[in-house]
C-alpha cells in the first residue's frame, strides 16, 4: 500500500506503508492488498449466528415494510384521484 501525501506546492509524494492507519493522506491500494482488506472487512467471528439471523430479519422486514407503505400511499392517491 502507498500513502499519497500532499506537498506545499500541491503535488503528491508517495510513501509505502504497512498499516493503513499510519496514512494521513490518500491511501493507494495494489492488487496484492486485496487479501488484507478481505480479512479486515469480512470477519466471520464478528457476530454470533443469532445476531446474523436478527440482522437478516431486520433487513428483510425493512424492505417489506417499505413496500407495504409505498403500496398503501399509492392506493390512497388512486382512491383520491377517482373522486
């Protein structure tokens, strides 16, 4: 990974970094850095299976409730347009 730091004249200087938290500028990734980000972002031990089930149902419920609310508004608008 490289860190691009802005100089006084507006140009950028590249420095190689091992830990992305050490970068105070823009972070430039290479293809080899993909494994780091997958390990960092996709941690299977982050939640328990009960928490995964709860999050799935919360996401599914949000979609269904949104659909039903928009359907209800559409029905009310169509009913008012008929009169």
